[in-house]
C-alpha cells in the first residue's frame, strides 16, 4: 500500500511540476498516458499530419473510388462526423497557430484530452478508406 501511495505522490508531483502531462482517453478515465510537454507537442503534430492526410484522401475520394454505394457513403459520413468531432479542438488550435495566434490554456487542455481519440478516429477512417479501396479494386478486377 505504501508503494502505491508513493507512486501516486510521485505522479502528482511530476504533473504539478509540469514534467509530465496526463493524456486521457475520452470515456476511459483510467486509460491515461503520461507525456512530457514536448512529447505531447510532437504527438499532436503527428496526429494532425495523419488527420490532414486522411481528410485529403476523403476529399479526393470520388477521384480515387468513383461512384460508391449508398450504404458505404453512409458509413463514410458517420466516420467523418466522429473524426471531425474528435479532432475539432486540434483543428481549432492548428488554425490559431497558422494565423499567428496562440491557443488558450482551455483549448490546449481540450486538445490534450481529445488527441488520443482524434488519432483513433483518424485511424478508423483511414482503415475504412483502405477497405473501400480494396473493394473497389476487387470489383474492377472481378
């Protein structure tokens, strides 16, 4: 019990001294990764780049896939809505930085709390696009 208390005390001290930052997963309060502020910045930039690649692919989807069936279109719309919601604070912070402004502390905390969900939803969308691409290729060759 003393070891757990000492471990929690150490974590609290590190968090309070800003050596590490807790990065939770929405809806899972015990699923927390700890990162240094620099690691969080690097991770956020990586997720933002992945998100932009997937969004570009989504916007050029018609060129890549041609016509898609209504059911697949519905899946894409739902996945895009979930991804957009999960990545909203990251996109807002990136827009502010691009315009030369600094995000507020509140927005920074929103990014920290949502960045892992943004990454997960972006990966889910990328997987869906890959699946559709494979299906389209199979239809062309089949």
